[in-house]
């Protein structure tokens, strides 16, 4: 099997596993609630950190122009 064929098989296997996991999570209410709660926490943490880093970068870049 070539590298290209192996990558294709691996990508198909990963996509199939992802779809199966998503199906199980969506159809099982406790897992769905857990996934939604985790997504809310993840977004609640990463978005403010990203915005703060962008503001800091903009602040530093604006000081160079002066």
C-alpha cells in the first residue's frame, strides 16, 4: 500500500469513528448535556483569552508606530 492509500484509509477510519461518536453523543441525553456543558466552558475560557491576546498584541504594535 502506498503512503497516499494509507492516508486515505486512515482518514476514512477517523471520519467514521468521529461520525459514530457524534451519533452516540447526540442520541444519549446525558452525554449530550455533558458535551454542551464542555463546549460552553471551552468557549467561555478560550474566547476571552484569545481576545485579550489580540488586544495586547494591538497595544504593543500601536506603541511601535508612535
